[in-house]
C-alpha cells in the first residue's frame, strides 16, 4: 500500500507541479530583502562612500513622522554599514551630532555587541549611547525600539522594559517595530513565556487599526513559540497557532501581491502555514509574496538581535543561504500541494481528457 501511495503521489506531482509553478514568480526574479525605490539610491550612494542620500532620506522620514519606513531604513542602513561603514564614518565626521547618523551608529553598535560571546556585558557598555539617542528623540519611536532590543540583550529587568515600552507607545501607540521588540522581550527566548507573548500579541492585534501590520503580530508569537524545544513549558494548542495564521491571512489579503511592505509578515506566515501542514494556503501566500523574499525567517535575522534557535527546536538552524532556503520551501510547498491534488476531479473525468470516458 505504501508503494502504491508513493506511485500515486509521484504521478500527481508530475501532473500538477508545472501548472502550480505558473502562479509563482520565476526563481531568478526573487530578490532577498530588496530595498524599495526610496532606499535603493541611498544604498548605492553609500557603496560609493557618499552618505548624503541616506542622510536626506532619514531626515525626510523624521520630519514627516514616517516612523515605519524610518525604522526599516535605519535597520537596513546599519546592516549595510556592518560590512562597509566608510560612508557612515564620513557622515559622522561631517555631522557628529546628527540624530540620524547617531541612530544608525547605535543600531550598528547594538548589532555588533549582540554577536559577541560577552553579549550582555558589551550591551550594557552601550547603555549611555542608546539612552542618549532615545532621550533626545521627543517624537521618534525608533530609538525606543532600539532601546527595547538593547534591554532584552542586556538582560534588563521588567521594570526597565516597562519604562521603555511606555516611552515607545507614548510616541507611536501602534508602531510595528516597537511591538515586535516588545514581543521578543516577552517571549520564552527573552524574559517571559509563550503565554505572555501570545497574550500581548493578541491584545495588540485586537487594538490595532485596519491594515496595520500589528494585526498580524500573533503570527510572530506563533513563530517564536516554534523556536522553543517541544515539551518545554508546554506547547501552544494547534488552535492557537491556526488562529494566529488566520489573522495574518486576513491582513495579507488586504495588500497587493508582491507588495514589499507586508513582505516580512507574509514570509513568516508562509513558514507557519508549512509548519501547520496547510499547504494550499502556504502556496497561495508564496504567490502573494511574489519576488519579495526576506532573510527572516529563512536565515539569520538581520535585525539588531539575531539569534539561533535553541537546541531541539523544530526549526532548522538559521544557517545557509536564506534565498536558497526560501526557494526550497516554496518548491516543497508546490510539490506537497501537487501530491495532494487528485489526478482527476469528480464529474470531469481523468485530468487532461474531455469527458467521463476520457474521449
């Protein structure tokens, strides 16, 4: 019987897999962490050691209170400076008190400290810099998001976290980056538990405005729960994980396919749907992702606080090429859907034939 099932599955895959691939962008068109049309010129200029476009971009987001874009741009510029910081040093030399240059510098410093074996100690050494950048931002929530990331790595206690969180939400009550940072602190990998993380995520999603990425925060909590070894402090019921996926599916459907703004949520959602064996919905989500693959969750996180999953986690180690892992996950999903699709459907006869008799 098992051999028969394997043969049927192979036949189904051969029959349906090419058709299912037509709904996905070609592999060569998929880009990893592709910058948007505003960030791309700043990165090109930075590669030429010219900080002016980056400085203008961040100043624009600060003046216009574009906090979500500002957060993404600061993070991406710090990632770029991690490998090539000559442009950032030149910027600091020309404008040592520029709040945007100092914010990117602090983001970069936290990332580097996070990767040190003496993480907590090095992060504590950065406390004056992180505090200075945050306290000098009367409207900007992004330095407070960085302060929340810093507090988690520095093993700051709940009282510190609560004071930072209060400052963040006072500036922007529904800022997605601050909510993700708080969720990480409250998760089992931070200073809380699965249940605390889910409770926080679900309350925040309930309170968020329509179209806000915060409405999909429970899917991040679900992903965090998969990073904990099975059996440790109890597993979340499947219904909780599925409810998180359903919330994120509803949000994803609001945005056009291939939109880079919800790409991070969509990539995490596709990963969770695969974990839950919801293959058809996962394939649909890969279609919505289009060319916008993201490093998280397919590879090492590119935020301020990258972490490998704990030993025994159900997730694979965050090693290897995240783009290749994305493409492999997409291919697996397509084959799983094909393998589960009947060779023919009732009332239509065998696939590829015109009628019940196949003539």
